[in-house]
C-alpha cells in the first residue's frame, strides 16, 4: 500500500536563484584528513540569499550515518559556529541538504563554510567556501510551508490542504511595507516536472498550479489536482512594499526554497488507511441503554464516500456473510432485501454514531462498512471487524440501600416509620423502582418475607408503604407497624427493572435494617426551649417569647408554663400542676406566645412539646425566660 501522506522537509535550490551568488572554491579543494582518520565530506556546494537577513546553504550529505554526524556551519562575522544534527536534515530532489542561516545583516556579503563532525569529535577540514550577498531591501519575515494534509471524502482525490505559520506583522491598522499582503502557493506535479519548475512560468496546469491567498489566512485547500499524484508544495510571502516597488528588478521579495512532498489519494480500496479493528460498540449506562447502542471507530483516511452501519436482532434474517453483498443500494432504515436488517448512513467525516429504537434486553449484531462510492457496492467497501453480539442491557443504577430508619414524625400517623436512603443516581444505570420488603417476623405479620409495594401483586399484609419518586425522594414511609411490638421490624429496599415486562429485583447491594418502633418525644438536643430574649412591652404589660420547632420527635402541641412567684423554675412541678404555675397549650404550628396585662411581680416562662394522646412531654430543657414587672 502506498503512503497516503508523507511529508519531507526538503529544501531545493532553483536554477533562477535571486541575488548575487559566487563560487569561492579553488579547483584544489580537498576532502578530509585528520591524522589517520579520513571523513569524506566535500563541504558547502552553494549559498543562496533569500531575504535581507537569510541565506540558504547547501551541501551534500557526509558518508557518516545521519544519526552520528553534526554539521558545523561558519561564516565571517559569526559569534559562534552553527551546529546542526544530521538527522534533522533530509536531502532534496538533487540529493543536497539545506540549512537556512538567519539574523544576517542587510545588503551584506558573507563567506560560508560547512564541516562535518562525527560522534567521536573528529571534524573535517575542507576549505570549500561559497559567498552570498543578502538582499538590499526589506522583505516579509516568513518561514515557508509548514504542513500539507490529505482531506477525507471526495476531496481527498483532487485536493490537498496546505498550511503555513503566519509571516511576521509589525504594522497596525495601516500595514507596514514588510507585512505580508498575500501568500503565493505553488504545487508542482512530480510526474510532469521537478522543483526547478517552481519559478518557471512556462509550466502551466496540470504541471504547475499557482494560488494566491489572502494574508489573513494560514491555510488553503488547493483543488483541481489529479488522484494518486505526488506534488511538490512551496509557499512564499509577498510583502506590501513589493506591490509598490516590485517593478524595480533590484527590489526583491522573500524567496525561501522550502518545499514539502504530498500525495493525493486515489479511490482504490488499497489506498485507504484505516484501522479495521477499531470498531467499538457500547451500551449507554443510563436509561437510553435499553433501546440504543453507541458506536465509535477510528476514522479512515482516503477517498471515503460515507460509512454504513448495519444491524439486526441476533439469529434473525439471513447471515451477514451472505447478505452483505446483496444489500439495498440505498441506506435508509429497514432494508427491503431482508427486513431483519436496518441500515444507518454516516458522513465520511464522522467516527461515531448511535443506533436507537432498539428492543430492550435484546441481542443485536452490528456491522460497519467504509464505502468508497454512493451505493457501497461490492468491491467498493471495506468492512470493519465485527465486535460480536451486543445486548441492550445497561447496568443497574448504583444504590446503597437503607441508610437509617426513623420512628414516627407526626401525631396523626403514630404507626408510621421512615426508611431513609441516599438519592438514586440514574446516570450510573437503570432502575424502574424500589421494592419495599418486610422481613418475616415470629409474631405478628408478615410470617414470610413480603414485598408490600410490588407493582404486579397485591399486598397481603396491613403494612403499607408510600409511593416512591425515584427522582426526588430520599425516604419512604411505612404505615401499619405496631408501636408496642416486642419484636423488631426489619426492612430492605430492593431496586428492580422490567425485563420482558417482568419485575426483576436486583439484590446485589441489599441492606437489611431493623427498628423496634417507639413513639419518641423531642430530646433536649431536638428542642431546647425558647430562643432569643423575652420581649416586654411596658405599655401593655405584655411579655412575648419565641422558639424554633423541634428537629425530631412527635408532638401535637406546645405547653407553656409561667411561674408567677420568685424562685427557681421546675418543669416537674409545672407538669404536675403546682399552684405557682400557669399552663397554656399552644397549636403545634405556632412559634411565639404573648402573655398580656401582667400585674407587678416576677415571672418565669418555660416551654415543652406535648403529645396529648400519649401524655408525653419533650425532655426538660434550660431555655427559660424571666421578666420582672414593677
């Protein structure tokens, strides 16, 4: 198989070089002789000025392996020699290596010399010299072509994408003379010419293709090329000053000779670069995994028209090995040749897709074709390796089970407990509901483990659960438990999914929790009495106290006790009806109380919650308030 895109950093000297070039070598120039060691290297061959501060030097490769040799470039006025690893340079079409010397002075002549040095430090001593004079005018500061890429789809046969780093811009809103005004992109058909034709106007398309590109761009798609053809590609920057002074033959534009080699693609299947083992089919982890599959693959490089995904339920229809060469020409859903198969068309520039509207918990065969023409006919497709049978069976959602059981919360439902759990994360998998299972008890009901909220069977017990909202709830209430039972009630929350319309429990993370249900009044931690300071209104002789509702515990009202005599306040005396205490019962929704028209004296306020049907007070607290009325 041919290489579909190969890029070589090759630099060529054109026959019509710009600038003054002289050969300063004598006919007696010799090779290398350093003691008993001879390093065959003839030195510099040519020096070509390409800008006011750049010269390209050319030399033949040393006989030393490229990985073991370093080239040492020197010129008059250099502070230090330039060292270039041999493995970074690649011969041009003439077999010469090229290096660009930068940061030279404008309109200045230089003598250049190149030596080779091996990994042992042995260096050649040739006396080859070449002279070159830099341009006398400023030009664009530009590197040259940066990359050439193949395109996908039909464009890959007749187009290449040429890229380059932007030339330096020094001006602002008004461009400077040295700023680029446009880029010149030239491609040479290697079957019809060599890089020497880059600047030869006698060559025309298809041998030589010239494009001028706006200075605002750093890439250009070059069209009109021939399939399966190698091209030499060069880019130069033309600066604004050249449009004004270019008619002067001595006024020059930057003339880098850097070019790359790239090949357009053909529509031959053997020319497609593709990893046929890359097809992956995954079941989405969320609810969509029941009816869809995600596909991804490594995108092919070449003249690809489109992709086709074929799928069917396993063990239905004809075998794929037979059917793949008898498919419908049009890919648009259910096939007419074999209705068991479905086809989805995917654009050539896409490497993933989703197939949907599948049957839940069903095995599917999935096949992927890379198509070279619009009908994907036999001989014009490449098949990816099948990844086997895939079942639309996403994982079960993560669920940690019961985290805690709480006793009754409300005075109107004293036979109720609450199973608490962490919210279900439905992004981790599927879950259709939670089954509440009451474990078997030796006394009372149930006598066997029983689901009390199974969607398809009736509840045989008098114990009931509330409905569960998977998206918002974090607890479920259980009503009908015996608050005076001597044996614990034990519960599990079991996630389930529907498979073939059958409830299928998942006990993989089952947690069983138990409680001996009791009615519990608020503790002192739950309810600490009054908050803030007692508010006294001297004008009306009124005192106001306030509190916060308890966090836990059951009650149906508040009881406020007011001691009307001096001395310590005692909840025990107050609850038992001591004559020094007044008693006020307050609705369970209130959070403040005002006692008006109080005569002179000392008053101490205290508050407890109260559950009347159980004659149950909250724990005594220290949150009392005292006021003295003169």
